[in-house]
């Protein structure tokens, strides 16, 4: 099985930065698209950013210009650099990966931005 392990969440002041990492491990054949999603209390999970295996990137309008997604195909890791954080960015952040068997999700990491 393929497992995603996230790290980097925490508490940060508004205007600060955090870096999230998500490493895939296990029986990996090939990971195609990867992405980051987030879910705030009382809201549905929403897309934050995606990146293809060829490093083509897409961002939600709410984070475009502030967040940067990247990946290392050798390490099977996707990253999310979050700058200029706002309180409305507070959420549980989940990474996912498109493996041959379907979408795989991480367990989520809490990001809290205080004002």
C-alpha cells in the first residue's frame, strides 16, 4: 500500500510562513498528479493547489500568489510553501496523490493562523 505522511503544520501569526511536506512511501509504482486540500470547521474540503508529474501547477484563487506547490519525483514528495498567511487560511491541510489505484489521502495536518 502507498501511504502519505504530512509534516510542517502548526501555529503561526498572520503574515507569517509555514512549509508543509508530504512524502509518499510504500509500494509505489508511479505517482501522477499530487495536490493539497484544506478543510476548515463547518466547511467542505477545498482544493488549494495541484501539481502534475511534469510540474504543471494550479492554484485556488484564494492562495494564488501566496502559496507555492512543488514536488520531488525522486523522493515522491510534494511541498507547499505558504507565505503571507491569513487567519482564513486556518484549516486542516491534506495532501493527496494520484496513484494507479486511485486517489490516496494523507491524514491531515493542522494549520492555525492567529490574528
